[in-house]
C-alpha cells in the first residue's frame, strides 16, 4: 500500500500516455447518430457511478426495469467509492474509452464539460420537448451552458437542520421551527451544551462538517447577505464583510459559547458528533438519512434558520452525462430518459439517499412516507429559498484552496480574519488560472 | 560470507533466467512511466484535452507553490525523524529477538504483524489511542495526574504520525537485521567474552561493524519509504478534499494530478521527489564506500 499509490500515479501516467493508440473493442461497433432513438440491434452500454453497495442494488433494479422496457439495450453497471470513481473516470476519459453513461456531481460538471469530453444532449432534448416538464427547474440550472445541456440531474440535495429530539426534551428546549433565526439557533445551542466540571464539553448544541461550504456554511453566508463567488466566477467573495459576519458568528459559537465542536474534537466522534449522539443539531442534506435511521435517538428535521437577509439553503444535484466518445449515444440517452421516468425515480426515492428530481414522485408517498418517520417535505419546501451550489471550472481546486486554508481556523490554531485575508487571494489565483 | 562470490557457469544462466521477469517489468512498466512522467513535466496537461508545451513553467512553480513547499518541509522533517528511528529501533529489536528466549517466534511475529496488517485498520486503532477526549493515551495521562495532550492537533501531529510509521516499519527492519545478525559467527562473541568485553562493548565493537551492510540497506529502504509515506498519514491526519494537517509531498502530487487537473505540475513534483531521493542515495553510496564493512 505504501508504494501502491505512488506506482498508481506513475502507472496511470503511462496508461494515459499510450491510451490514444487504443482501438475500440470489437463489440463496440459505431452506431450512426442518425439512427432512430431506439436502435433495433441489441446494444450494450456501460454505466459508471459512485455509490455504496445499497445503491448498487437499487441501480441494478433500475437497469433491469429499463431492460424490460427496452429489450434491445443492456446496461452494465459499475459502482466505485467516491475517490476511486473520479480517478478511474479520468483515466478512462483520457484513454478515449469512457463509459457510455456516467454519474456527475453538479459542481464538477463544468470541469468536464469545458474540456470537451461530454456529449451535448441538446439535440436529443429538442426532440423530446416534454421530457423535463415534471422536473424541478432548480435542479436543471447547473447543467445549462450557452450551447445547451450536457447533463441531466437524477436526484438533488437541499440542506436542512437535523435535531436530536431527546436532547431537546431533556433540556426543556422547544424544537426548531420554521420561524427560527440564527440567534434562536445560537441561544438553543447554548442551552443544549453541557460543560463538565473539568471544562470538557460532554454535549454540544450544534455541529457542522466544516470541510465544505455546502452543509451549513454557505447557508449562513447567504442568510447574512454574503455570497461565495461572483456571478462571473472571477472573484471569491467569502472575505467580504457580510460573509465575515457569518463566519464570525459560527466562530463565536465554537470558541465563545463552545456549543460547536472544533474539527479535531469532531473527528474523535467519527467526524459526525450528531450521529455519535453528542451534538443536538447539525446541518446536512438527505444523504445522511439512511445512516441516521439506525441512530439510537429520536430526531427530526427543520428548515435552515432565518438570517438578517432572509432564509437560505443550498441545492445541489447529482446527474448523469454521456461521454462524447460513446459509441452508443442513442441508447445512452434512452437510459438517461428512463432515469427521469416515474418508475426509476420511485426506486431512487425508496433508496432514500436523495430527493427525486421528478416532482410527481417527490410529492408522492414513495418519498414522503419512507421508513424513517421525518418530515421529508422540508427537503422539498427548502427549494423555495435555495441557492445553487456553485458550478464552475476549477471548482475542486478552488474549494480545496479555501478548505485547506480555513482548516486551522476550525481547529482553533489560526485567527479567522487574517486567515481569510490570505485565503481569498489564493482562491482568486485559482480562479484566474482556470479562466 | 558470500558477498565476494561470483556466479559461475550454469549459475549464471539461472541468475539471468530468474531476473528476466523483473527486468521486463522494469523496462516495460517502470521505465515507460518514468519517461512519460519526464515528458509530461514539461507540459500543461489536464488529462482530458491534448497536452500543450509548458516549457519550464511546471518547474518554476515548484518554487512558488505554497502548498508544495509546506509539503516538502513536512516530508524532510518526517524523514529526518523516521529514518534514524526505524534503523535504530529495529536494530535493537532484532538484537533482542536474536537471543534464545522462550517463544521468540511469537515475539518476532508480534513485531512483524503491523507489516502485514492493513494500514487503514491499524490507523483506526491509532486514532482510538491518540483521541483528545476519548483516547486511551490521554486516559492514562489523566490517571497519572497529567494534562491531556491533543496528539493529532497540528503542533503534535507530525510526531504522532512519525511514531505510527516507525511502529509500522519495525517488523520489516527487524527481518533485515536478523538476517544480518545470524550471519555473524558466534566465535567472535565467545572470543570477546574471554577477553572480558561486556554486552555493551560486544554490541558496538562486533555487532555494529559487522552489520553495517544491513544498516546501509535498511537506511536506504527507509529513506525511500519515508519520501513516499502516505497511508498512515492520510488515515490519521486527513481533512476534507484530500488535505491533511501534515501534508507530505505525495499528498501534493496526488491532489494536483487527480483533483486539480494539473498532471504536468504533478509530474514535475514527482521528478523533484525522485531527484531528492536520488541525491540522498548518491550520498549514501558515498558513505557506503567509506564506512560499510563487507567481510
């Protein structure tokens, strides 16, 4: 393992280097793009995504359903964990042999689209004008480019406030409501924090995953009237006065009230003190719901609180794209179309990792009445005040630059203000390099 | 001692026959990758679009990239503690394990276990030892009336990961030294004993000089491992998006290649790492000529 990674990097250099010489496999005869939408010859397409074994089971079902509806198309599914997925995908893309269909996280979409490896789906969408009618429009935004859409969402995530009912009951604090402000959250978190005689905090009021803006940080910045980045994606705005106020608010909760654990402390509880039962509230998307189902306490969700400039949450979607080098683009699009159909969206809703993008399914019992008895509707209602998680070329490096830079602040080893002063120019440089 | 023997006749045939698979692997695998890395280090390449000529830009960046400079400093600090630590401790362990103790193979196995255990699993156990509020180490410190220490906070994390990496490497080092120790003829020790040399003298005047080839080899291997250390460090100090509180150079190479679409920059960093290790190797071989005793 020690040398494995190093060898992997080196070996993939070689693989990628000679990939251009590869000839397509014998079975992948090109299909003329003028062929009818459903080709008559039996076709096999490959589909790659990130996920865990539970997700693979559901996708195998969706693929089987799809095959039943389109007997000529067989889909081969391959699932990897998040990190290996992107490594594998990049290697396949650079070798010119990408999977026909592959999963995309919206913020990273432009990193691929701008490099010309994705198929423009607009001609297909123009032929199927009603296809996206039932889809939440907020989830389509991320995929739009001046020359059309190169990807389609399959499910979405809005960030909500999770709370431990047992802790609220024990402390005699009223549950969070839709009228809550951040000041209410702070006051409640303070009451829910328990500090022992030795000064050690044994229970926190609130905890946040501070590695990424999406869960909990971008929300408060928007609510304070700040923003993450300008519309042209040329200037980082997290150092502007309003954003600083929001950061200061969280910083005070962490170091003055001690109601939020610093990241060193949080990592002792497996990174999620809420799930570990030592934090009364947290902010996450729907992806934590299956994991929280096994929690040994009662919990529910509420919308993110109100701030001086209103209420805000983040919306992000996962979707599918088609490789530009795909030999079976028609069959691939047929599959994307199926993913947005009611039967497939219902299966995804039952899987419970995310919210279906098809409104009729999201508002049906398949999504609203899941195994976990929580107010699922809050995820959908949050769309009304959701901002899109930023989507631009260079997103990964930009967010890593800010995340790395801010990390010492959230461990208590660096000052907030001076850190922001150095992080913002570094992030702007990344943006300049990616123009 | 067989160091001076040369292969003869049929032995020569088998020597080359057995080395062929390794050579094929090296020529077609490693050599190709090395050449590709060198070529890419002069290119701008994001993996997805055709590479463009970058000239020396990637090499100029080696001196400007703040994240890389931090990683390099960390790698050097890490190696400076790790290499002597591994060599000295595994030599001492090997000397202990070279005695006639009851159940010595059990002890040897115990020392070797980390080498064959998944680094991810052992790192999780170390996390439980190092935890600030819930860790075993701080529990013991508090019982002894001392202040708890934040072992994996930035100021201590370097030492914490060095300890874990040394612990993980003792087993392999022990095997190398045991092989060297068993080759030292017993008569030397017996003669020394008759002359009245105690264990301490025997160790420094017989064991150490005669085991210099093993010390040399182990130092070399440990240095290479130190510059490529990744898995324990990742598991113990990782942060979001592939970062670490003690990022070493491998973090920088990996993230530039796979997360930041900067394959050219990653290649230049890999070359830089190779050049540093090669320079150290040259220095070691110079030392070898002066100090290593081949009997």
